[in-house]
C-alpha cells in the first residue's frame, strides 16, 4: 500500500474514532439517547440517530456553538462526506424525523467542534433583560415630611419617590418621620406599635417619651416618631421658637429608635435643616453605638432655610457637647447657632438636588451667608437632579383628567382637557387661545415680582393665564385684582388643590417657572410629562432640565432666559407665543419630545446608590 493510501486510511479511521467518542459522551447525558444508540450498529448511524433525538437541545446550543466556531478556523472537513452518507442510510428508518436530520446535518460539523460538557451552562444562562443591581446596602432616610403622609413642598415628593426607587435597586430602605397629628387617619389607623422608651435630650438631662409606630408600603418601611408634646400641632412647621426644640428632639429620637429596633444602617441620609443635627449626633452622642458606625449624607433642598437661632437655646435643647459650638461648626455671628451649618461640617457627603445648584450655592449671590463655608467643604458636595414619580404623574392613567393621553395622541386629547379646564375655571372656552399656567408658592423666590410686572403686556386677547397657589398676601391680592380686570382670560385660584393642579398641567399649553433661584424644581418636570412647554429662568435645576428651543433646527424642550429681569421674561413669553401661533408644527414636535423625555427617578436613584457604595466599601 502506498504512503498516500495509508495516510487516507489513517485519517478516515481517526475521524470514525472521534465520532464514536463524541457519541459515547453524548449518550451518557440522557436516558433517551442510550435507548436510541443501543439499536444502531455502525458508528455513522449512531451519530445521526443522536442528532435526531437532540433536536430540541440543538436549538439552544447553536448560539454558543457559533461563537466557538468563529474562534476555530481549522475545522476538520474529512467528516463531511462520511456524515452525509450516514444521514442518507438512516433516512428511510427515520422518515418521521427527516426534518430533524436535515437540520442536524447543517449544524453537524459545528457541533462536533464543541465538547458535549459545554452544553450545561447554556441552559443556565441568564436572560438578556437581567440587570445586576449591585451589592445591597441599608439606608435610612430622616426628614420632616413625606408624601402622602404630610407634604408642604418638594421635600415631601423626594422623601416619597426616592426611597421607592432605591428599593427597586436592591437597597434596604427605611424612612423615619415625625408622627404629626395632621397625618390622614387612613394611614394612622394602619400603623403598628413597635415599642417605646425614654430618652435624654436637653443639656440638663431632661427625658422625653419616644414612641415608634410603623407602616409599610411599596417595599419601604416607614417609622413614625410619636410624641404629643412636639407633634400635636396641626401643621408640621409653625415658628422657629417651637420648631427648634421639636427638630432637636426628632433628630436624636430617630437615631435612638434605630438602636432600639436594632436596625443598623450603612448610610443615614438626612434632609434639610430639620434633620441637620443627625450627623452631629452620630459622631458625638451615638459614636459608641451600632448606628454610630453609619456614614452620613445630608441633602440640601433649599439653602434659604437653615435653622438659625440663639446659640444658648439650641445648645440647651440639643444637649450636644460644647466643642461643636465653634465658628467652624454650629456657631454663626457669635451669638447664633446654625443647625444646617453644623450638619454640613459633620456629614460625609453633601448633596444638592441639581448639579447647577451645587455650584451656585458656593457663590455669594446664592450662598445665603454660607458660601465660604461651602467652598471649604466643596469636596463633599455633589449635585444629583431630582426626578418625579411617573406612576402618580402619568397622563395616560391619571384619573383626574377629562381625557387620558400619551405621546401618540397628546395633540388631540390635550384639547379636550384644555376645554375642561377653561370651563371649570370660568375662562372663555376657545381652543385657539394659548393657556399659560403657573403653579407655585406665591413668594419672591418663585419670580412672582417679575410675573406681576409683565401680566398687563401678556393679556393681549389671545392669551389666558391660570395661577394656582398660596403665599404672600400681597401677591394673592394682586392676582385676584387681575382676575377682576381680565375676566374670562385670567384665573387666580388662591389655594393649593391637587386635583386642580393635575388639570392645569394637562390643560395648559405652557407652564411658567421664572424663579429667582430654584434648587431643582419639580413643576417643570411634571409639565413636560403632561406635554406643557416650560418657560423658565436658567438657574439651578431649571437650567439642568430645560434645553432652550432652537427654531432653526427644531430642537430643545422649552423657552429660557438668563438674567433676572422682567423685560427678559416678557420677551421669552412672546417667543413662546410666536412659536405657538405661527409655527404650530414645531410646537407640537416639542410637546412630543417633552412627553418622551425621561423625568423618572431611575437615573438619579442609580447615582444615589453608587454614592452609598462609595461611602461604604467592603
């Protein structure tokens, strides 16, 4: 026999030997395969029979096989002819499985290049939609308000929505609040008593009762600190003389309650001046307890409110050691103490509710007397923009609307809501008129002085204005006078009504937010969610969330102005009106862009969780 013939015979023999080994290995995996192989005498028929039995498994294995095949360019080709013959000889016996055999032939070579043992991991492979939520952390939120229990502003919305979003990201969340008597009974009656104790509070050692009532919802545990002496008032805030003792007690009681419940957090996240003493208590009175090991995060929702009062009074009610009452911590202007300033000094991380506001508060213009102190602690500061609860603020499911809508039918259905709004508020019913809404606390911070100046020029017969809110009596009276002067075109709803707010968002064409300063702002986010174009001043969160409209390339999602001047506000409103009346196609495009914009808490919640992980490495 020639050398060439011996080589061919040896190659053929090797190929058959490898095929036989693969079949034998495969046969060990399933009882069905064993039965099939026992009835087949030659090696080639065994291979084909196993392929037919494994029809279902091949569909799952193919993706992995292809990846391995791409890496191996030197696939043997000697087997091709032999395997085709084997398939042909078995075809009559397996007529019912002809389709399976045909499929097996096409993938035959690919399958033999991968050891059978690699099949098992394919069946256990994670689905494509799987998202790694990262390590678990325990976080307690401590603040003075939380929707739906009690709410006076944006803090209540954040304390409600952010914990729920974090709970979905593998964070163990607890929220601690005062048990105000104004909390609706529908929640009070569902609270569960978890225990009580007495706590030293004042510098003279005076003790106070601390009760703990618990309520659970949406994966979040809410613990309410119960004490009638401090929380029996009708409103959460009264005046500083009463509020200072109340929130000194609350800050210390919240940490004491955690130790009592033996719930040890990785991070204590406190909010605004009402909870700003928490970081100081952590590092002093609670330093040697379990809760004292936690990292402290302080979020500033509005720097204007700082909890400043007589130093001796705060020193007495807090019971904090004397050494924290110095110019670098609590003391301000020699005779006063600043609770927020102390929290800034002792917290591990300081956050604001937008990136722009994080920079603004370090300037003299927006620093509210703490600019220098904040610049000193600038390495702690991080800005994370707020989101909104898109389940509550959802025009497609909002039961308070005349007609529900989403981005696909907003242009038509907003007209229905506009008509309903006009009818309910006594405005002239005319879908061709532009309706501008304003939902706000009526104070200087919100730019109401600018609004008051430009109203006469805005009321041109083609525009209607709706104002919803309460605040300074001067503004309340001014807007009532405009309602009398421009009957049918101006409405002053001097109250805060949640139902009316939903209808204003859905029925107005544009929403006015001309704030002097705005840490974040939620009204512009809700407006975009409901397809109302925001008209805002470029400050704080307004600048971060509203991109100015560009008429040349039809981009942007609102109308903006920079300097705090009435003339610029008036000009911006006129630019918005020009687009609305003369270029409705671009206006409608902007409505759809706004409704499709992600204004949820998801992105922000991830940023908070990453920050928690940075503070608590393991």
